[in-house]
C-alpha cells in the first residue's frame, strides 16, 4: 500500500531506475481518445517520465508537462529526444506550476491519484481554469474497484474515482466519453495486471472563461 508521508522522496527513489517505471508507451485510454484531441496546445499534468507528453507531441501538439520528481523529468527529456520531439518539461509540483488561465486546447491527467479529496478539488479547479473554452479534458484513473485488484494506485479509497465524481468535478462540461471498466494493463512494472479504471473525456463549455 502506498504511503504519502514523504511523496517526493518516494517518487525520486521509484524513478531512479535504468528503465521506465511506467513504460515508454502512452496510456492506452489516452491513445484511444485521440479523435477527441484538438489541434494546438496541450498540458500533461504530473507527467512522470514523459510517456504521455511525448505521445501528445508526436500528434503535432505543442506540449507543456510537469512533474515534481527531477529524476522523472530527466528521463522525460531523454524519451523526447529519442522520439525526436520537443516538449516543454518543467520540474514543479502542482501547487507551484504556472497555470496560465485559458491557455490550453487540451489538458491531460493520467493516474495522478496522489491527491486526496481536498487537494484533488483544488487541482481539478486549476485544470479547469487553464483550459480554453471549448477545450478538451482527458482524465484516466483507478476506480474505487481497484482496491479489489491491488495492481497499482494509491490503495486509499478517497483517492480513487467514480463517474459521479468526474461529472460533479466538471459541471457543465459536455461529456465525450465516460466509462468505468476493468482491463488487464501493462504499463511498465508499476501498472501491471487486471485493474479497475475510470476514463473521462469532456469539453469545456464555450461560454465559460
């Protein structure tokens, strides 16, 4: 079971390996929603070793990404170089990141379930605020059913997602895809095996700044 007492030290240690902890391929749910992504800019939240931001850049997007682990960001730079794409990586926690209001056409958050309910609400608010009107939000996370599988994730019920939480967190958004499902995932050594998942893709209202 994950502990969150010293998260930076924990993640620095986890990312301090030769290979990629979560693999080099993009998250499968993100890749499956490619048709909903808009041309232009994208932000990848808590991007880790860069697998998702690099994939977004390969789709022709201008990508910003951040993670608070310098080990992760170092490896993300290496991954981008190996794929010959540019990503504006920043080593930052989510509280310190420069959330530019109405700046991004797409905002992507994949398995960033370090946040409990209070922090998660603040983080979701910032994701909403930095998305342009009409922009697309993509979130993938573990569902509350993940506690049955123990194949990844925080292991804490209030850190997990369900469909009601997604809808309530982004009121007024046009839901393009929302699903709760189980899948056998293989994302490096850290996300491996049958898992309970939630996928959410939605478009911000045009009349909201």
